[in-house]
C-alpha cells in the first residue's frame, strides 16, 4: 500500500485495520556506560553550550525504577542487554530495532540504521539478542541511510497501523520499504517540523485505539489532521508538558501510562479518561534527549 500522507488518502477506519497483539515483553539495556559525550539533539547542552553531566548513580536507580515498574504495574517480561563500552546510548533501546506484530500472530524484527556513527554499533546488539530468541531480524536495503526504528515508528495499539515520522533521524525510503513489505499495513507518514522534537516518539504517544498524547508544534497541518483522525480522543500537550517529555510516554496495555514525572495536570487528564498514570523520574536520561519510551523496546 502507498504511504498515507493525508486524511484524503486514508479511506480505511482504524477499526477496519487487522487486529494485532499488544506487547508483553520489553527489551532494555544496562545504563552502566551511559553518559553524554556529544550533542546529537537539542537537549544535551546547558544554556552556556556545555554538555550536560550525568549522575551515574542516580541514572542507574532511575533506570531500575522503570524496569521494575514495567514488571510490577503492567506485568511485562523485562530483559536487559549488558552495557557495552563505547555505546553510551545503548540504554535507549527504542531506536536500534523495530518489532512489528503480525495479524494472526507472529513477530517481525527490523534492524535500525542509526543516523549518528556513535550509535551505529547498537543494532548488532539487538540482532544478537533476537537471534538468540530464534528470530531472524530483517535489514533495510542499502538505499536506506536513516531508520531509527521505534524512535520514529509508533505502532497503533492493537491494530496493523504504523505512525511513521520523517525528519532528522529516519528517511521516507525506510517507511516506503516497510509499506511494500506489508501491503495490508497502513503506514501514516508525518513530516516532523524543525523543533526540539527530533523523533516522533517525543511528540506522539499512543495510549489506546482512540487516544494519544501529542505535541502540536511538532506537526504540520496535514500531520495534525492525521493525528486527529487516527486518535479522535487525542490529548494535546502544552509546551511545558512537551519539554518534560510527556510525549515520550508508553502505554503497553491500554491502561497503564508510564510517563516522566512532573506533569501533574496531564496525569489528572489521563486519569479522567480512565487510564492509570505511572509517573517515573527519568531526569538523568532526559539530559540525552530521551525518557520512558526511549528506554525500552516493546515486543
């Protein structure tokens, strides 16, 4: 199916897309090597232009809190890759691979192509892990030069629909290839605006089939129309919430919403919609431009 760029090109209703399973597993990575070595997004420097410094002990505790919350609050099976010297961003497991649940069961894994050389080695760690599970990860063709997986690819909860961002980290060619690989999957394309929201997963968090959190300034008018058709109960984030990484939330079960702590009014809105907000402090990881969603790869 061709990429869907506007509501005029999307004739199918969400309920008409094939059902797929929700994730039950989460892949994370030990943050022992996590630090800020170079600025590859707008969040990694202070007001004076200096790289932010990570409190390693606090980062480990925050990561462990998130790992345990996924298990205890949502019953997810959590696994952690070992830390690797030289891969300081390995803990952001949303980016090096993508899991696509298939209608009728089954799971495909696609290896990412990182936009920055400092992260290039992360995909091989994911490849090794999934091969050990008996899966055969798929690779993008040579023509694709940027594909940061779930960083820019948001699965629609329970439906064979993919929300795909193009911009700094992922190219349109990647999503075109996936669209051709899965003709029955609707791939909705969003051209991210030149804002701090460099990945789609910093600006769009799908909660259930009709509800999402979204950062309006990250999208153009066409993209906003797609968001509202896909998620008629979408909740707009204000600037403070967006900069607090509320758009990087994760809801694995259409119930528990794991999000960065500190957006109290948003938590109340989420609760009023029948969800259970689970605020977790990830402030040390925000120094590298990531939060809850970035720190896990769900499958």
